[in-house]
C-alpha cells in the first residue's frame, strides 16, 4: 500500500470527535481523491503533513518544539517523506527526529486534524498544511534533544502549555482522552 492509499484509508475510516473535525475529515478525503500528489510538498497550495503530540509516561507533561521559522510552540511534526509508508509512521518519524527520543509508543489512530496556512513553506506562496495529528507516550526518564528545525524542545505541564492557542489546547485534551 502506498502512503497516499494509507492516508485515504485512514481518513475514510477515522471517527471524527466533533462536527468541525468531521468537516475537515471530509475535506482531506476529497483532496486525497482529487490529488495523487497530496502527500508531497509538490502539491500546491495544499498538502498533507503528519504530526505527533508526545506525552510523558505519566501523561502529566507534553513535549513541544519552538519552531525555528514560525517562532511558536507546536507539537512535533512535518512533511511526509518518500520513505514513509503510513501517516502514523510519518508522525512517529517526525517526533523521533525532532526530539531525539527513541521508544515512543505511538497510537496509530489520528487524534485531530488541523488545516492551517503556512506562508514560509514554499517559495510559490502560502500553502495550507492539512495536518493529521497523532499522540505518542514517551518512556519514563527519557532525555530529549533539540533538532536543527527547532529553537528549543521542552516539556510543559499538560495543563499549562506555553500558549493558549485553541487547537493545541484541544489536541492536548483529545490526546488525554485517547490515552486515558
């Protein structure tokens, strides 16, 4: 199965947690049906990306990255690569690359979708990332690293993230509901 086929099957079967998420799910599925290159940066102006919210072993903290270009705190994630065969695998790869963490326990079912404009992603103009977000739990007592894509990577209390951005707050809540 190709990454495109995996993404389509994943999103066709995904039970969206809210009406707004269901509208995004339908948009993503329609985009995948219409665009054979939807999983690549070459698909302009919209393409799918994969990200991952990493929870501490006790779920009390979240690991976030201070994105070098956006200069904002986000979950870990980014573009799908040619070697990725699944959306979940792309999210797990991105989380490991950007945090230096090994042994993440990745939930293979998406937890949230987010469509957002990214003005610095492509020289042709503003693109929209159709992000598919997952959750993973880190092993206890792991030490993270800062990748070249980040200005910082840091654990934050799950109930006190560094921003009150509604999608991140919702992502943390959905991740906790999923992990339990």
